[in-house]
């Protein structure tokens, strides 16, 4: 049996929420989780949309390996 480990070099995650506070909480939780596997935030992109008078918030966070 051959067991091989490889480092994750890049990871992109998508988040969505009904409020900015909820979105920020989700992102911060995942930042802490990814620190455990030695990934840091490389970039963040966010967007707001309005549908039926309600706001929807989304974000894309690119994590990269610490060098």
C-alpha cells in the first residue's frame, strides 16, 4: 500500500449570506480553519445583489500556501 501526502497550494472558497455580519462570520471561521493547514488569504472578492427587495451578499476567498 502506497500512502502519499501532498500539500494544498491553492484553495478557492465561495460564501453567501443574507447579511454582511453573517458573511464576515463565515469567512473568519474558514480563515481560522485554513490556518491549521497553513493556508493564508491571498485575495477576497465580494458582491451584493438585490432580488425582490432583499439584499444577498456573496464572497470568493482565494487561499494560498504560506511560503
